C-alpha cells in the first residue's frame, strides 16, 4: 500500500509537549482541587513534596515546591482530604499532567478535627500535656503579660476586668490571632516574655495570658500550631490559655498551666478581687483580735485560779521560822558544852607537849654527855697505840708490791715497743728497702699500675728522690740479679731486755 501525501503540520515531540502545556495552562490556570492525599512520604531530599490527589474515579499527580512547603499552615499528610489551590501544568518527561500546589487547607471540619486529634496524640506521647509538669499560678502577680491582638475587644475586656478586680501592671505583646502566621506570632510572644531578664529595663511577667475571642475551628486553627504548643509547654512563666468561648478548645489549652473559659475568665483567674481580699483581711484581723482577747481573758482566769491555790508567804515560812527558834534556844547550851570539850582536849595536848619539850631532851642529853666525859678520847688513844705497828708494816709491804708491779709492767712495755718498731715501715726502710709513691703520693703495690714515662717518688730511710719509669713495667734483669743468688740476711738476735739500735725505751731519759 502506497502512503498518500498529507498536508498536516509536522511537530517534534518537544513542540507538541509545549503546545499541550500552553493549552492546559491557558484553559485552566489556577484551580481549587478537592481530593485525598495519597502516596505522601514527606519532603524529598531536595525539599520538594511529591504525592497524588485522588477521589473515587481519578488521580492526579501533585507537587509542592520547597519554598511553598515551608509557608504552609496545614502540612500534607497521608489520607487527609484537602482542598488544594494551584496551577495545572504538564510534565513532558512522563507525558503527564500535574498540579503545582500553592496552598492547602483541610476539606471540612471533619478533616480538621482528625488532624487535630492526630497532632494531639503525638504531643501527648511526648509528655507536653502531662499534669505533673504544669506550674502553679502566683496568687497576686505584680506584672501580667498578654499575648493577643492589641486592637481587638479581648485586650479591652481583660484590662477592664483587671481594673475591677485588682489593678496590676499589664504588658501586651501584639500578635495576629487569626491567619497563617498567627501561630508563629503567638509563639514568638510567649518566648519573648520568657526571654526578659528578672532585673531588665522591662519587668518580667509573673503570668502570661494567651487570649483570643471565639470563632470557627478555621479561625482558631493557629492555636493548634505545633510550634506554639511547644512554646507554651517550654515556658518558665505560668501560662493561662483563654482562646475562644467555653465550648471551644485548642491544643494550647492542653499545654497551658491553666485554661480559662473566656478572656474575661482569664483575668479573673489571674488576680483575686481586691475588695474581697481587703474584706477577708479585715475579717481575719477582727477574728485575730477577738481570739487574742478571749485568750487573754482565759489566761487571766487561769492566773486567778492558780493564785488562789498558792499558799501565803506566812504559811510557807511558819515551819521554817519555828525550826529557827528551836535552834536558837539550843545554841547557848551547845556552845558551852563544846567549849568544855575543847578545853579538855587542849589541856591533854599541853601535857603531851610538855613531856616532849626540846629543853627537857637537851638537858637529858647533856647529863649523859657529862657522865661519859673523857671515855671516848681515851679509847681512841689506846686503839691508835695498838694499830700503829701494824699500819707501818702494811705500808712497807704496799710500797714493795707497788714497785715490783711497776717494774714488771715497764719491762713488758719495752718489749711491745721494740716489736712495734720492728714491724714499722721505718725499720723496713733502714734494712735497705724503698717505697714507690705515685704522683698523688699513694704507695704503688703492683708494677702493672705503672706505665712508661710516669713520674714517681722513691722514699728511703733518710729521704725521698724523684724518678721516671722506663720500659713497660717489666722486671729488669741485671747481671747482679742473674748471678747472685738470693740469700737471707742474718741479723743478730736481741734479747728482750736490749733496745733496738737507734730507738730507746719509753722510760729512757
């Protein structure tokens, strides 16, 4: 079959894809698309989000760019039914069409409530709603911080209620309480109050009120923001949540330390009624005065009863006074009896002292001495005449024995002196020997200790001379040494009583 020529325009694939893209974008532009999120797994590594929107019969791919995802008030979640606003376009790489989303909002109250419940379970699992971490409110705060819109009726209601109950200083942190940025602005206000220093130029609040008027769940959605809930839970300052009416509730109510049904109720919780407090104080003061008066009257009655039960001074002293009178009556007789006893004892002691008087003892001793007279002197003279011959004989014998012992010890000492001289080095030198001394003056005992050219000293009996070592320390052989045999030198024997020549005894003059 032969192809028939055609006058249809010829497109490239890129041209056709571009034409389709322009057609779809011109025909639809921005649309609001309702559907259920499917295939969402969180942001991609690039920060972009890819998922699908579906209903019962169709599916469309969806994209959220990274910059848009960071600005979204409601984050996409798997299975959440939403209304997405975006631009329809095509993707030439897959020959498909898709929606580039600029904003997302839940589709109906049911979806919002489901999202809130899921977020509530997540934050509760982290312990942000635990009762044990909630702080007690101060009874009478000095400064109250309010995070709300400065132009709404809420702040006026709070100020009027505080003025009626108990005027306090109020610091207002302006913040939007509705819209996409409301959660971030209220969280910044809570953290800002906590950042104030205790001694800074602006006083630090003692309690914080987060307040907003009533509205729909969409209007109050900013108070379900996760970052705001964390800011309230982390606050060091106690926080009172006053968002919406009594039937409204948000996640901030669970994280706050106290929930108020209305902003006006928050002001009533924050401070007591001044007039009631004054009345209470006055009533307590009156009750205290009455109690003190009753107590004083009861103490006076007790004192009077105790005074009646106490005995009089005369009754207490009567028995003591009677005993004193009886003792005074017995005292003169007792003193006289005691004086007589003491006089008797003194007389006995005087007689004993008289018998032991020193004068009597001296007189008796003198009489005994007079009776003895010259008897001791005569006895001593007789004893001396008898002992004189014996003493003379003993003195002569003692001198003889002493002189004999002295001669014997002198002879023994002479023998020891000759032996000491014979063993001394001076006697050795006198027999023809010499001592070799090194340069330090120490004696040389081995010839191996000497080296050729070394200076030494030779000490003889009558003095010392210097010398130099020649050779390598070997023993020289002389003709006299080779020929003459060594013979011992005869020395004349000496008796023990003879002195060595040249040395006398210790007793020589």
